[in-house]
């Protein structure tokens, strides 16, 4: 499990995102959904009116939040928004260059910039065709 979303609106949605090094298949999502649904119902984890459970992969433009993800996807293109500017910028797009000592490294036009993980507002992979 890499992420969970709870959305309340017209309907209630519990979205669970799963991943593994070799990627996620439809059958992986189905198996986790079936097992998780039983567990959630038996334990009454989500009390109240009915809700919809969705299990899926994080997608090609997945969010990045953990140090291991910045390492795993080194070489891939990413967009990173900061809470506070770094070198007078709050938005960066480039190739991930790893993670070390609490800092995400990103190659922006041949220049490695180090961004504090704690200061990242949003980071996600960019889909390349």
C-alpha cells in the first residue's frame, strides 16, 4: 500500500493505491480489493453509510512522498512544488537524481539542485511518451 484517500461527497470513497517493484496488474487490484473489503466489513473500520472501495495502482504520474520513491525513480522526469522557494524558485521540473541526507536531488537542465524533503508541497512523476 502506497497511499490512501478518503473522499466524502455525494458518495463516500475509500481509495487504496498499491504497488510493487514489478508493477500492478488488474488481478492484483482485484485480489487486494476482495481481501480488504472482507477485512473492513468484519472489523467495521468504516462506520456509517455505505462507501465505495477502490483499489488501484498509483498510475504513471504517481505522487512521490517517500525517500525510497525518489531513489527508485531516479532518472525519471518529475515535477516538484515547494512550500518555500529554493534558489528563488518554488517549482522544479527535471530528472530525479536520487535522495540523500533528507534532500531530493533533481537535475534541471544539467544542474543538480537539492530540495529538502520536508519542504516539498507536491511531487509527482511526469508521463513521457
